[in-house]
């Protein structure tokens, strides 16, 4: 494996936790590698009549606890290495939340902003047929991720259903409600980030009202996290996206900013003081929420962090090297596998609803989401305090111990 690759960084996090709990070396050999990685060609006819062949992947990291679960992303930077790391993190996340899933991740190497909707649909449907041998509601259940939406999931569901000859709504989560999607799914990850942030303040006997928060990545996750945190009384003083960054020490008007994003697809059209996007991470705030992409906080900029706590809204935004620096600076990091787990919690609820044909209202979904997240946070917090380890290490050890217990009963076939 390439040195310092994203998958290698995920391995380092695993090794640190494994050492902490004296994990059986034989089990570590299983958990340090993905169970399966499928690479496929995705040829489609473009609107101009030409044929283009894209490359797609689906990584299933582990299925000891149940079917693999994870998003599908469309992005030029998609690689097998990246998806392997993300699938590993999904494995630990599902175990930490005690969900009956393993972890997976998929993607296509493409620039979706350069494709028409009809081209995206053809690409999605062809990709689905290529990975169908390893898909199924009891095998692997995709969900939306970077540059994929509920409509993308509808295309996957329909393609799978047409190939099988019957409608199968439980093959994906994050789909439209009319197709069996769950209420509350779109905002679930951002809501979860807000709830976990609130629980951290409670654990430290602090009031979240008036807390200053900076959010890197004001998309679906960051935007909803900002909205719910502002409703809790916190001040969102800085936000950024690919277009730039805004700052207001008195707090930004989050509903107005979300309306701007809805209309212009960026924050920079919103009137306010602009700063360079790289400056957002070094804002003097109570909470920093990196909700963009991986590796945003690294060895070269970690020492510039001034936040009192980092809550990882994105997957893998902090490198292991940065983690060590932040630990030395006494800045706690609430890890991604806990902080942004709201999405997969409600995905599980959606899967259960689709399988049973019984559907719940918003308040039912949100109540169960809050119950699962607050329980997981309490377990991680108590584990961290008891063992005097970082929150990331506490989260990883909790998750890996659960998977180890599964293997202690299931064994290794044959």
C-alpha cells in the first residue's frame, strides 16, 4: 500500500486502537484489509453521440455484523484507496452505533458538474448493473454521498428493480419519500453533528448558547448542522464552501444563508465580510466543524487551530499526524465515526421501514436518532475518561471490541 495513502491512515487509526485493547493479532489481520473491492468499467453514450467510459468502484470492507452499508460518490478524485478508507470508517461507525451493518463505499471517477442529468442517469444505471452481483438489501445497501442525491438513489433502486423483476425499495437508502425514503434522512447527518456537539457541552457542564462555531463546508451536512446549532442558541460566526468563506463575529443569519445557497449554489453571493477559505480553520472559536472533504487538518496547519473542540462533520478530515499535534495542544476531537453518524442511523431506520412497509413520522425518526447518538456519545465519553485516551481512540476501541465479539461467536469460515 502506498505510504501515507488515505487507506494507510485509516490503518494507523485501527492499529492504535488495536494496541490499546490488545486485539488478537489474527483478528487484526482480517480487519486491516477490505473484504472485497470491485472495479468496473462504466461505458455510456453522451448526449453528443460519443461514447465515454468511466471507472467505478465498490468496496465492501467487512460484513461480520450484517450487510455492507455506505455511500456512492461522484468526483474526479475518487480512487480505490480513498474508497477503501471510507469503507473502513463506515465499518467502525456502524459498529460504534451498534447497527446491524458492515461498511462499504462506492464511487465513479467523473466530474458530475460537466454531465447533463440524462448522462448522469445513464452512468448511474450502467454502474448499478455492473456492481449488481454484490448488491442486495441483505448484501450491500448504497446511499447518497458527494455529488449524489435522492434522485441518484431512485435511479439505482429502479435499475435494480427492473433487473430483478420486482420493486425493491430496501436496496438503497436516502431515496425520495414517495419511493420509501424516510422522513428526516436528508438532514440527519447535520442534525447528528449538532446533537453530538450539544452532548459534548453537556458533558463538560457548559451551555451551548452563545458558543461560537466555524463550519468548513456549508453543504448538506454543514448547512444543516449550522441550522440546528443556531436553533440551540449557538452563534455560527464563520462558514466556507468551494466559493470562499464568510465571517461575522456577531453570528451569521443561517436561514438567510441557506436560502442564498439554495438560490445560487454557493455562499459567496451572501453579503458579508469575506476571508480566504484557508483562514476558516484558524478562527478563534469554541467549536470547529470540518464538514468538507478528507485531510483538511494536517501536519502543516494543525498548530494554527484555535478552537476549543473539533467536531468532524466530514469523513477523515483530520490526519493521524494532526491528531497527535492536537492531542499535545489539549484540543479534543470528536471523531467522524461518532460525530457524523446521524446519516447512517436514519439510513438504518429507512431500511427497516422499507423492509417492513411501515413508515414513521419525523418526530419518531428524530427521537430514535437522538436516542442512538446520545447513547453512543455517553459510551465513548465514559470510555475516554476511564482509560484516559482520546475520544477517537475511545470510539475506535468501542467499535472494534464489538466486532471482535461478533467474530468470537461466528468464527472464521470454514
